[in-house]
C-alpha cells in the first residue's frame, strides 16, 4: 500500500526526495505494482487493449471516454502545456510516482491547481500513448517517452523508452495516477551496494592477506 502524503509542502518534498521524479518509466516494479494492486478493489479482470487510433472502436463507451482523458492528458504534457495537463486531474486526486528509502511507494494527495501543475512539471518527459488495457476499475496505459517543452522539461536518455501508468478515471478526470512497471525502467532510488569484502589475514604470515 502506498503511503499518501497531503499538502503542498509534502508534495514538493516528495518530488525533491525522489530526484524530482524525472520520468514515468517503471521503477522498483514489485513495490509499485504492490501499491497499485493494494489500491484496487474487486477482481483484476483483463480486457483487450486498445492501440493508437482505435480506442474509440475497440473499447466500450465508458472505456473509450476514459482512454480519451488519458490521451488528452498525454498530448497536453507532450506539448509542454502544463496547465492544460493539470486540468485533467481531479481535486483531490492521488499521484504515485516515487518510492522512499525503503523502496515503498509514496503517493501525494493533489488538492489544488498549483499541486496539479507541480506533479505534471515533475514529469520531465512527454508521453505518446501506445495502448491501453482495463484491469478492474483501472486502465493501464503504455506510453513511449518523448521530449517535451515547457517547465520541467528534459527527457534526455529517457526518450524512446517505454513507460506505463495505472489510471483511475471518474467524471472525465484523473482520480488516481499510479506509476506501473514497464520494461524494467530507471530506479528513482539507487539500490544499496554491499560493502567490499575485507581480505582475511594469512595465518602463516599475518602481514599478508588471502
């Protein structure tokens, strides 16, 4: 289960501690998927995905409407239109795009337009929608990361990489945005490295190591 923090200060701190959450590629897949699964209710029943340009015909009416919201948000972000992208978020909503030092997902509660702009600015890459699939109440969207303009832009080596996000959409707005695994991804928090082993002394000659 993700830890949910509220308030603008907590939002800024969470984004800063996460290295400004520079992209939306999957990080720490097991932890992130646990967060998304823990937030879900009901069975995880998969449905057929939708590819570029065919979301309206391949999905049911409610699914098509939700995919249109996701596509609209991604298009606005890719064009660097941060305010427009922010307007796709419900107030309040939940944004999960970082992990803490223990590798556990950390969510922030978005309660104002300013906070919605901040979380979108924290995504330095734009995203081109590739396909979607419904899982219970959630829609998992797979993207290709692209360069974008506007505040916070700077995709760098992330350009062209896959990314995925679990969306909960209601009343034409994003209620939950949960980072999901996609092709391994780039860790937000470095994996701790084991210290190098200390050579054992040579019993025959204490001044030497073995």
